[in-house]
C-alpha cells in the first residue's frame, strides 16, 4: 500500500493527494487445504490491487507456500503473522497460520512412509542434534538422516527419525524401517565410526559393503595429539589414507605405528581396530572412492538444515523438530536435479564390479 500511494501511513506528505487508506475488508480465499479468511487493505479510490490475491480472484500467489516457506526458515507463528501484516499487508490470524503449518505434519508423515526403491547404490547415514523439550526439560535429541544414491545417479533423502543420543541400537530401527518400506539391497554404506554401527548394518543388509568415514577417524585420532606433534602426525596419517591401494596403506600404517605407538597408542590402535571398514574405499576405482571415503555429502546436508533452523534455539516437541527438518529437506532437495559428478563413469563401474546385482 505504501508503494501504491507513494507515502507511508500517517505521513503528512499524503495530505491532499486525492487518495488515502480506507481500512480493510475480509476476503475468503481458496487454499489447498480449504477456505481461509484474510484482511485485505483498500484505498478510497478503489485502485489498490494486492499482489498476493488480486481483485476478483480467490486464488493468487499461494498463501500456504508463503507461510510454509517462512516456517521452513525457522520463523514462529507469531513471526509469520507479523511478517504478513508488515510486508504484505495481509492479516492472517495465528490460528489460520497454525492450521497451515499443522498440515505439514501430515505431508511429512506421508513422505516418511512412502515406498522406497528396491536398491540404492550408496547410502550415507548421519545424525544431527537439536535441543527439544521432553518431560518438562530441554534435552539433546538426534535427528537420524539417510541419503540414498539412486540408479539414475541422483541423491534422495530416504527419511528422518528422531531419537535420543545417537546409538547403533536406534540405527537398527532406522535400517529396519528402510527394509519395511521396500529397500532390499544397499551396495555400499558410508557412516561415522559410531561403536557397533557397521555390525548393525550387516545384521539388516548383510551384503552391504561398509565404509567408515576417514575424516571422522582423522579427527578422533588428532584429539589425543599435542599441538607440538600435530603437524607431523597428520602428515604421516595422510600417507595411509592417501596411498594408491590397500597394500600400500597397510605398509604406511606399519610405519605410522612404529613411529607413534609409544606416544599415542590409543590413536594408533583405533586405526588397527577399524582397519577393514576404514579401507573399503580402496576396493573401488577413484571416482567411487571420492564419494564414499567420507560422509561429507550428508554433513553438507546437515549444515544446510542448520541454516534453515538456526532461528530455533529449541523445539517444543518431537513433532516440531520433524516438521522443521522435513521442510528444510524439501527446500534443499529441490536443487538436487542433476546426477552426481561423472555419473556415467560411476554407473559403469558399479555394473562392472557388482555385475548382475545392480538392478537397472
């Protein structure tokens, strides 16, 4: 309205201009979820035509999409109400906004329960932590997330699950859910080095190759190293994961152990203990190695989810955090329109290595 009239509300420059504000009127609009009434501002000359819902129309730019987009960015119901009023000059009640955002719960449930593909070439798994109110106090809860690589080379978020501290036991329920929804086979999984995680994966998908994130392993190893030794320690670590093949990596580990075991035994022992799962990527060509040796792909998703939810210091319940994360994923996935880099090469490598097991 300010732009239409050429002056702000109560500004004296608007005196004797021939037109002015004239209150508002209720208008019933059709939404995807039924009818809703909003307040539309008007001018005395009847010339103002709102952008959101133009004159003589009951449908305009989707109010729901606007509300849900604002909600996905972490805005509360009261914040959205104020935003609509101050920016769009639309009075939509808090209860009407809540009705729209509550519809997200149903959409999220349908998305969460949708059938999945029979096979995913790679599945990345990780958790992201949020503060959620539970039993009268705010505690840390983990949102478990899986991304699958489809036979078309595109990424797909398979679901999200809310639990308490990340554990292999909860991941068991996540993997079981994937199987219930139609997943019969996973060729390679990429995870952090949570204790018992790979055993859990094999119990549900026994043929899956398991790769533990090398970057997580490096971080964990460096926690025990003094600043004075850190540079030399990390240089020596790189000779292991940067080796040309598994045999060369094993020799590098022997040299690494001989040099550092007396000083940082726990860090060295961790590489020995997790060796098989840390070196799975050496079994594949370079193009596949690059996308499985680390969980950076899913960690990138998690960081983008954080950007959408950063306005929320804590969530009132599990349903609220599910809605926010679901909406964030929805926004992010819209940009996942292309296959991963070098997809034609990667697909041919999968077909060659796994032969008849790849379902095309």
